[in-house]
């Protein structure tokens, strides 16, 4: 079965969604599958004329019967052509999380994306989701449950046990593109009340994808006088991320929503305790034995969770031990690719 992955822009971009798509393509090819990658032009998810033209041209170029996996971020570009092309192609959706749940949208924008997705998702043969949480959301919108399959991302398990010090300066790590949804500003506000403790925070993630969010984060760091404690490191390729996880003592990212949370899973794979929120799929990805989860947007609860792990070395050790156990249940990328192949075969049949 011919297979195409359709993504907005370059698939080499360093966000969780693009990393998932790229690793799935690599894994499927390693299994002997013939996979074509189509990189769309234009602006997404607020699709412009160039995006719609690129989307229509991409599907029109595919032979009849091709299975085409459309990344959910690109879906608004297909609003004019999806119904027509669904009659001759095996169209599938890779839905990381609903566009309507992106942090920062005004109510009208959120309603617009929700209506668009509710109209376009059912036109596809099936939907591939990274988590049960996202799958439930898709099904609730009107897609039949038998047309929705969960295939979680893999992890780069380091294969080594990292011994972390029980005392001394704590090295905090946050991995995620600097966008409002990831909660970096909230994290800085929480840490501003904990300057009597010895900690350093490294934030790894693009500072260019959302310039306004990056500016707000830099402003928060400056206003809280945390410039000597918070490092905004920008993007790092996957092959350099493992060292960052191994060097850290604690992973913290107070997202307002996650459709899965690849960075959290990678933290567990490296035996890191996690401080996060109860938003979206995070509680499914991050077990209670590995983490302290607080309500999204609650700076006081986040500060208290951080304070607990700062002062209680035994708590950190217990959560780290829980992470090491949880990591055993996480799939590596070859396993994730095999599960993805089975899911795609089922949906496209």
C-alpha cells in the first residue's frame, strides 16, 4: 500500500508533532514500507491562499488508492478539497491534539477551529491519535470509535542509569517550544517565589516559532530578576537532548494542554521526576508515582509542588524510582513504528 505523510512545512522542524511524524516515517521505512513525505507551503493552522493551493495540489498529485496521512496542524488547508479527494484516496488524520484547544485563542477562533475539525475529521477513513485522551476528544466530536486508533510515540531510552545527587544545586529542565500553551511564564512566576533555594532552570525549545511568547518569557525572566538562574537555550536536535535529560535533576513543564506529551515521556525514560499539570493527556502519560501534578494555570500550586521537591530529597528519590519503573512500559521508537504500521493498515483497509 502506497503511503504519504502530508505535513505543513518542513518535517525536520524540532517540535513534538514533527518529531513524531519524522520518527514514524523513518520507522515505517525501516519496516520496508514505501513512504513519501509531502511538505506543504503556506501558513498554518490559519491557512492562507498558498496553504489551500498547496494542500489541494498535494492530494491531486497522488494516485488513486494512496493512503495519505494528513497532520492535524495542516487540516485547515484542506477545507476546500478534502471531501472531493476522500472519494478516491484513503485519507487518514494524525491528530496530535485539537487545534481548538490551543492556548491563546479567543472564543471565536476556538469555535471556528472546533467546527472545522468536527466537519473534516469524519470525512477521513480514520484518525490516528497519540493518546487515549485525544482519541476520546475526536470520538466526542462525532467520529465513529472504530475509526479512531491510538498509537503512542516512542522514546529514546538511554540504556544507562543516572545517579543523581541527593543534595546541592538542583538542575531543572523544561523541554518544549516557547508558546503560551507550554506555561513557561507561569513557571518563571512560580520560581520567583523560591529564590531562597539553590536551583537552575534550562529551557530547551524554539524561541522563533512564536516571537510574542518568547518576548513575554524574556520579559518575565527580567522582571523577576532571574537572568542568572534561567537559561533560554533555544532548540536542540534530538541527538543532543538525551544529554540534557541526563544532566537534569527534575523535569518541569506546566502545560495548559497536551495531546500526549513526548517531552514528559522522554523525561520518564531518563528516570527524571516530573512536575506538571493535570491538563489534557498529561495524567495518562505521567503516572502519579513519578510526578506531582497541579491544576493548569495555578501558580501557587505549582510553586508549592516545586518547594516540596526542593526540600525533600527522599521525595525526589521516590519519584525518580517511579520514573525508572514507568520507563519500562514506554515503547522505544521501533516498537512505536510497528504499532503505527498496524494502526495505519487497520484504518486504511
